[in-house]
């Protein structure tokens, strides 16, 4: 079983980007924690990050069909990218949206996610652990 872990814009800057909101781990360190859990669970995870909406869409269209599920943090695209929303809506595999910070406790423009509307569920505010929890859910519910 293979799961995609997809991170959107500015998440390449984790570690140096407001650690009070986003934690102190770099993206590579975060991915290593997910990789460790995947190994324990006996599944494969493939990581991808881009700052570009088109690259995220191309990746999901190309790679998601051969995966068993997608974990995605769309970053700020969550709040307005109807193109990314359409891509996620068209996927046949389950999608879990993850936010490091609790977007519901932040600025009003962050409290709504257009992409979360087409996800199976959302985890927000649990930091890097949200990605691990999303993976555990997808593995437990994979057919
Ligand atoms: C984020 C929340 C978004 O509002 C923000 O634009 C991000 C990160 C999070 O993980 O908390 O880039 O998705």
C-alpha cells in the first residue's frame, strides 16, 4: 500500500517559519516522523512539496490513482484554490487534509477551507502529529 503526503506553498520553510504556529521541525524532519510510522505500519509513503498550484495538481492527477490515499496540507491554497479543490474532488482515493496550526483559532480568512469540503476529514492544530494520525486513519480504513 502506498500513500501520498503532499505539502503546499511555504511548507518547505518549516522550522524557520513561525515555530509557535508551525512547530520547530523542518519539512524533512516531519517527513522522517511520518516515514518511521509508515515503516511500523508496513506501508509506503511518498512525499511531495511544491509552492506551485499547477505542480500540486499535476502531481495529484498523476500519482494519486496508483495510491491508496492522500494526506495533503494545501497551505494557503486551502482557503481559495478551487482548482485544487476540483482535483481533490475528482480523486477516487480518500483524502485527509492536515493543518499544522489550528486554523479555526486564527484569522477569519483561515477558518474556511474550500479543499476540506471534498476531503474525508480534516486534522488541524496537532502539529506534525496530524500527518501521523492521518496516515493511521488511512491505513486502518484502506480496502
Ligand atoms: C497551514 C495553515 C494555512 O492557513 C497557512 O497558509 C499555511 C499552513 C497549516 O498547516 O497550519 O501555509 O496550512
